């Protein structure tokens, strides 16, 4: 796959579709972890509503921030894109993608929330999450946008140097600048609290 990343050519991409994993078990090639406390539960499940028409990765446990990190990834400049469906959750109903993760307590994440109807970028440093300011916007908290539950959406982040660009359902939403994590790191998937969320068709790539 080829594309454009903030003026940088994306050389290649890898797709993870969970079709070869055993249903009811955690996916191969992932580290299942969390930020904070709790009991995350990431399992591969059948979902005929999924765009892939097959198996998805579903998070149904409860933790501060359930996290699944893709083993062997070490990306500095590139992109991550995933389709997700926010299924349930009374405290939260979120889906996020992680990049430049050093470990379960240090990473960037952008998440969409069906209860709050917004998309917000964050950094997590030493296990403490804080929102990032959006370029051209004074104050505020992310961008308000409808995120209907039990519908499939696409969330994408492109990152090069200190600049990050977020796209939701094919529409560019905002850009962010931050220097906290300049080095390559892992990519991953993220939820919050009691969110029950399904993920399908993860794609990630590295720029050159």
C-alpha cells in the first residue's frame, strides 16, 4: 500500500485482520496489558456485522485503560488506522489507537467516544493521561463529532516528527504538535473503563 503522510511517502503497510486467530482467545502477536488497574479482556470473536465479515478483536473487560500492544512494532513516522464499533459501557464507550508506545504507561493515544460524541488526542506519561491541544483551537477538549454506538467507524492517525494528523470516517479532524515521545515505539489499541469495543481491519505503516 502507498499513501501520503504529511508530505512523506509511506513505503509499506501491514494489515491485521484476526481471521487466523482462535475464537475466544487473545490474538497472537499481541501483548495484552493495561494502564492502571483492573482486568482487561481482549479476545478474538466472530462478528458478522464487521467490514471483514469475519473475526474481530473485542475488549470486554474492565480496567482503567485496557491496552493491547502489537509485538515487534517500532514506528517513529507512519500511520495507524482501524475500524471499530463501540458496543456498550455505562461509564465509558471508547475506542483508541496508540502510537510510539514505550510501554503500558508511556504513549500517545487518540480515542473516539460514543457517550461524549467526540474525538480527543492524549499523551500518557508515567501512567498519567492528559489531553493534547489542537492546532488552531484555543482551549477546548478534542473535537465534537457524532460517534453512534453499534456502528462501524474508522479512526486514523498519521504521525511525522512532532506533528500528528487525525482522521475520522475519512474526514480530517485536526492536527496536533507534541515533542514528548520523539523516538520510535509500539502501536496498539486502547479502550477505557467498562467499554465493550470491537476492532477490525487494523492497518499500520512506516514512512521513509
